[in-house]
């Protein structure tokens, strides 16, 4: 294949479509990232799904059900995007279930109170938007298009989280304590969602040259901190970082040391909920086998009817 031509398209901000020629490494990197992204979406249904039966009101329950369904939809768009690159969905799911492919570390933390659902919307979806808006301009056509719809939905998710957090932060002393406790537990894991620091991110240089990543992990993390700290101040909550300060000269927030040991431990499978998340995923997949079989049988009947017509 003509790699120079490929790089010219990428450098000229063009889109690479499934039938276009592309270097093997580009295809592999995209499948890896899109699959891990898809896995994160469907595993990400679990921590919040835990609260559907215990949401504090009908309104909150309706919002939460819609949000968790949206995450399933995001998984579907993303597995679809990976399939356009030649990946097999069953194989990707096998890799998730056997631990050979990753999903975001953030979903290995427990949701112990209702405020955690609010904090996930505010912080986790907020971090997701920061990371995913640039992906709407990535060089892969199918991934970029999937991200446009995902980002619109994530934006609603973030707003509902911030609104729920606002209600708690302005509520009774017990509700304020819940809100602060949730911020205390979700802040640092949210910063780690952006991935390892730039000097320890093996895939970044190539992914940036290929136009898959538009900004580095540290750049996006910094943007998230700069956007979120004023929101915490607005809520009257304290970000759990004694070293956090606004640097007047740069206009950016300087923040404390990230615990990378914890990040790599969770990535290796040793986080508080890794085993539970995977076990539930595998069980849900097995219990859903009849639905997939029924859908496939229906599709082949329809196809046979079309051939006969
Ligand atoms: N967790 O070289 P690097 C959501 C891995 S879903 C686990 O920087 P890359 C939502 C990385 O895969 C949010 N692993 O990698 C859903 C690589 O390992 P491999 C998910 C991580 O790919 C439901 C190694 O570390 N978002 O928002 O250039 C409810 C070295 O890293 C993590 C996406 O997936 C992590 N946090 O950059 C609510 C976005 N970070 O594969 C919300 C798309 C890094 O070499 N993905 N690793 O073995 C990306 O933008 C990029 O893949 C990353 C990492 C920035 C995450």
C-alpha cells in the first residue's frame, strides 16, 4: 500500500473510510482503541445500573434508566465501527471476557451511595466528553461519526449528573456530606481515566501521527481539571487535593501527584470491583444467548423471504 498517500490524507485532515487502504498498524490500533472504548461503555452500565432499583424518585429513576440504556447504545455503535475495520464482534467480546482486552479503570470502583451516581455523571461523563469531543475529528470516518452521537448523549449525561450533584450539595447536611464523600472518592480515579502521563504512554506518538488522537493524555487531563475545579467551587465542595492551586501566570490549575501505582494495579485486574464486573458481564452474556439466537433466526427468515420474493 502507498503509505505516503495515506499519511497525506491524514495530514490534510481527511477521513479514512473502511474500504480505503490503510497500514496494518493503523487498523490494529483503531480496533484496539474502539474495542476498549466499546467494552468500557457496556461495563460502565454496571456501577450505575446498581442504583436503578434504589433511585430516590420516579424522575431520577427514569433519567437513570435512559442513561444506562444510552451506554448500551454507545457500545453498539462502537462495536459496529470496529466491525467496519474487519473485527469480529464475538471475538472482541471473548477478549473482554477472558481479560485479554481492557476497559476503563474507572468502572472498577464501587457505587456505595446515590451521590456516586451524581458524581459519575458529573465527573466521569465530564472526563469522557473532554476525551471524546476531539475524537469526533479523528482520522477514522466510522469512529469519528460514532463519536458525534455519543458526545451529544454524554453531554446530557454530564448535565444530569451536575444537576443531581447541585441538589445534593444544596440539600441537608447529610446530603452535603454524601456529595463531598462522592467527590472525594471519584476525583482521582476520574483524572486517571485520561490514561498514563505523556512520558509513559507508549501508543500516543503513533496515534497522534495517525490523527487518531488529537491531544495528549496530559493535555486533556489538564483541560478537565481547569473546567471542573470552578464547578466544584460553584457547588461549595472541596476537591480532595491539598496541592491544587490556580497558577495566575498560566491560567491553569496545578494539581498534586497522581497515584500511578493504583492506576496500573486496577488496570492489571486488582481494583476493588474488577472480578465482580467481569463475572457479571460474562453471566449477562450467557443469559442473553437466547436473545441473540432468536434475533439471528428472525434475520435469516427475513432474508430467505426477501430472496423468495
Ligand atoms: N483504563 O499508550 P496509552 C465512558 C491503557 S467510557 C484502562 O496512553 P492510548 C462512559 C491503554 O489502553 C470511557 N486502560 O494508550 C461509559 C494502553 O494499553 P494497551 C472510555 C487504560 O490508547 C459509561 C495502555 O494503558 N473511553 O466514557 O493511546 C458510563 C497505555 O496507554 C486507561 C475511551 O475508551 C484507562 N483509563 O490512550 C459513563 C476513550 N488509559 O491497549 C461514561 C477512547 C490507558 O496498549 N480511548 N489505558 O494494552 C482513548 O482515548 C485512549 O485509548 C486512552 C488511552 C486515552 C484511554
